[in-house]
C-alpha cells in the first residue's frame, strides 16, 4: 500500500456506463480486535463507494477490488464536512448573540439554520468538490 493513499478492499456491486459501485466494510478501531464479540463493541458498516472510471467495462459484479483515495483528499473531505460546519455554526452563534444582541434561543436557531445553508451550498457545489476527491480502483 502506498503511503499517500488510503485503500480498502471491497466487492463490485454493479457496473454502469463509466461507473463502478463497490461495497466496502468500514470498521471501527475495535472492529479488528479479537475480543470485540465479548465486549459488544464490534462496529462495522457497509458502504457503497461510487468510482468513476473509463475502464468500468473491465469489472464484473462480485469481483474483489481495492478502492483508494489520496490522504489529502480525505483530509479535505473531513475539513469540508466537519470543520467548515463548525466554523459556520460558531460564527453565526457569535454574530447573532454578541453583535445583534439576540437571545440564546434565537442565536441557536440562527446557528443551526446557517449550518443547514452551509450543507445546502456543499450539495449545490458537489460536482466541483467531486473533482478534488477522486477514488481509484484496482483489481486484486
């Protein structure tokens, strides 16, 4: 595994025009622990990753593949999803309460509405964001 890439093994779910859908199992840190069944902390989720590729016709459903993403792209995704929302929430809360003199309840509603608008803007610009966060797929 290359140091600048985060990779997961998965199974091809479906293949369409230029797109391969891969099912991966995401595990928490304790998911690989031998004692996970005893403590009840085994946490695993199945996720579908959509990988656009010009070689989609080379893949078949049920085939085991490796899906990767650059670490930098992963950091950007986390920053956009969580860091940006936190900054917007705090800025709106401070602006509403300190600058405008609103009550705590009004400040809270304004902050939550601002985060909703932030996520709506992320959704509107999702096509531009997709170009920064690209997955790769390789056969195993």
